């Protein structure tokens, strides 16, 4: 049986060079070439130059375009929102157990918290455990942005025949980079050949015919199919025995990870005693779900226009992050740290920093409710009035 598992691209050298500048790579590994047989063959050295990190791990610096001040009369820092507002703009780093489907888990969260809307990002099969981000209320508007961040899994793979450990490690390592993958028959998506990226694949332990590995990959990668393809490349066959998702973009196995039982207990404690502490611990502000996106801070007088869907012009930009390219999805924040919306960059970082006029970002999704900040002309009028009062007091 033949398998094509490596996606080669004509501009591979150029893309590899760009990727190598975007993060601190782990140890490099050779990459297999597109092949009609189950045994991979080595590619050129340029294809193996690949930073082995998730996109959300890219380190960026902050660039200050100009200073700005915010008016305390408008908006509110995320940590000071009322509980009702906090839950309508909430994100849960949920630890899914084996058994229920992802849709069932999201429905249970909705019933537990008595909210009108709850949705999950990144479906997990019923038997798969681990991180399942669940967004509440208006936070569901940014669900698609989590697909840009990448996922990490711990996988237990069983090889059907005993093989030397070095052979297993070498073949597993050859699956890093872009690969061809066709979704399994049982999946709910269109069964078409597509390209998915394996950012890193670390073999943690090998015991007889079982291989424990950590896989960082693009959203939409099927680890079960990856194990199957590795088995074909080995010539022995292989299957996935267990799987746990340990990262989903900005969500990871840390102190924010909670179970459904903890969610129920926190909600019950609030209902019975009025204590919000537990509920605020298990439900994060929506801003926590945007940490993987390049961040732009905008002036108060630009916020309401963005809330009405207007693009962000350069005069309204105060701060930005490095390594933004035209076409990248970016997150817009106020000086108080509130998420305003999501947009697509119409300039790169250098053009945004140096330019004086023009459109920096085209708004695609609005998170903040219009009217939270006043219209620009009203804000200017208020600021002028306050300045006149200060002068009169002197």
C-alpha cells in the first residue's frame, strides 16, 4: 500500500528561511520527501530548516508609536468587570474527560452556568482527553482565531511489529514539517487530501512496541491518521492507543485548567453564598483566549469606530508588536487591556510604526459592544471641556 505523507513546495527554501526567523528552534531533524512508497526519503537541507515551536510561542517585542491616555469614565479593565459581564465574555480552560463528545461537554457547560451561548474550539474524539477551550456568550465571536495557534498532544502509539528504537525515532522525526493528510472515514469533515503542518514531534519513550510522543501540530491534524502513516513508513503498521491534548494555543495544562466538577462546585458556591471567587477563577476573561495573536493598542477615540466595524487608521494606533505581516490576524485592545475586536493587518509592523496616514487593520470581528466608549467627536469635546476647567482653576 502506498502513502504520500510529505508535502513539498516549490518555494520551500524561501519559506523555511522565513520560518527560521520566527522563534527559537528545537533541534532540527531531516524531512522526508514526497514519495509514492511507504518509506520516506530525505529532502533537501532547506526543507529541514524549521523552527519546532507552536505559532503561539513566537516571541514578539512591543513597539511604541505614540503615547496616549485613557479616560476612566469609559470602559473597564477585564479584571474589574461585573460577574454578569465576566461570564458573557468568558473563556474556560476545560479538562475534558474520556467518554463524552466535545459538543456534549459544551452543552453541559451551558446548562451548568445557565448561559445562553457556549461553544468549544477544536473537537476532541469521545475517548480523547485534555484541553477543550470553551467560550461563553460574546466570546464565541473569536472562536475561529484559536485555530491559528496550533495544538499539542501526548500520544501513545503501538507499532504492530518490534523494531529497533533508533529506527522508530528516526522515522517519527521525519514527519515534521508540512505533510499530506486525508481525514479518516469517521471524521465529520470533507474527505479531501490536504496539507497540515507538524511543528515538532518528540519521541519521549519507547517500550517494546509502544511509542510515547509529544506532537505539536496545526489545527485540523488527525493524530490517529498520523500514527497510521508512520506505521506505513515503518513498513509494520501502527495505531494510536491513547491521546491527550496538552495545549490549544494560549490554553495549556497550568493553574487555569479546570474540570466540569470544579465548574459545578464554583457555580454552586456562588449561588449559595454569593462568593464570586471560585467562579472568577474557573472562568477567564476573553482576553486570555487572544494571547496568541499579535496585539495592537488603540486610542480611546478610535474604539467606538472599531465597534461599529470601521477599519483602524494609523492615527488611532498607539502600540503594536513586531513581526506582523500584511494579512495577519491581529487583536485590538484598549489602554485598559480590553479586547475591542479582531482584524486583518493591512500593513506590516514597520509600515504601521513609520506611517502617518492609511489603514492599518481591516476589522473582521467586534467583541466590545458599541457605545462602551463615546464617539470620537464627543470624546474630543469632553476632553476640551476638562482642559478648559483645569486652566480656569489655575
